[in-house]
């Protein structure tokens, strides 16, 4: 099983090491950054499941970096938990308004931090599964519609063909038309079989 990846961005080396130790003890894969310089590149290459982002960093602070992250990665796709020593509620509210999923305060209470990390990771996974299920259901509905739209005209055409066969069955031109229609019917029936197999496969995937 692939370990869950967490990216820590904090200019304080001691804090990073403490958080890393806590996470690795709980079998998370950890990447550390001491500043925001290469953050977006690391996120693109490492594809972390969650980011722990310090608010107070020299130069490019956490909230500025959060805005960059949110320009490319929505909250449910990449949860970001702010790590802050600030006690003023307005600072936390600013981060939440900018797209942070949650926050933890320094000094870190590791049991609380772990629980919050687990909650947001679970929510992200459930959201991805729900999104995937909706995509599969939409595809399933499309396949059903296609099968229906193919079947109705074919049924009408073959019914008409049977009626005409009684009246013009010996006519050579009708025989050519009949042959062409049956060839079309054969292609359509094969298409329907493919659609039905695809629908069964989708139903098995979605558990229907």
C-alpha cells in the first residue's frame, strides 16, 4: 500500500523535525521545505496528499503561498492545514478565507494535530470517490441513452421491412434493400452488445 504523503513547509527546522517525527511514527511519508521557493514544483512532482503550512515565514509568508496553491489545487483536492503560533483569531480567519482547510497552533498538540490530519485526508478520499462515482453514473446514463436511441429506429426499420417483404419480397430492388438493412442491423446489434457490456462493467464498478 502506498503511504500517504504529507508536505511540511516551515522555516523553523526544529518544528519541521518534530512534525516529521510525529508523522513518520504514524507511517506517513514526509517531505520538508524550509521556505516557499520551490513549493509549487515540489507539489507538482511529489503530489502530496496534504500540506502543513506555517503562516509566519520570512519573505513569502504562508498566506501568500496558500493563495498560489489554491490557484491550481482546490481545497478538496489538496487539503492545506495552516500551522501557526499566532493567537489572534483574525489571522486564522484570514487563512481560512484564503482557502485553508484547517489550522493547528504551536506548540503543537500532536494527538489533536494527527486527528485533524486524518479527518481531512479521509474527507479528500471520500470526495474523490464520490466524484468518480458521479462520472461513472453519467457515463452509464449516456450508454443507456445510446442503446435506447439505437434500438428504437432499428425496431421500426425491421418491422417495416417485414411488412414490405410480404408485398415486394420477389422484387430484386427490394432484395438489395433488405440485404442492406440486415447488414445495418447486424452492425447495430454488435454495437448494442458492446454498449451492454460497457454498462455491466460500469455497474460492477459502481456497485449497482
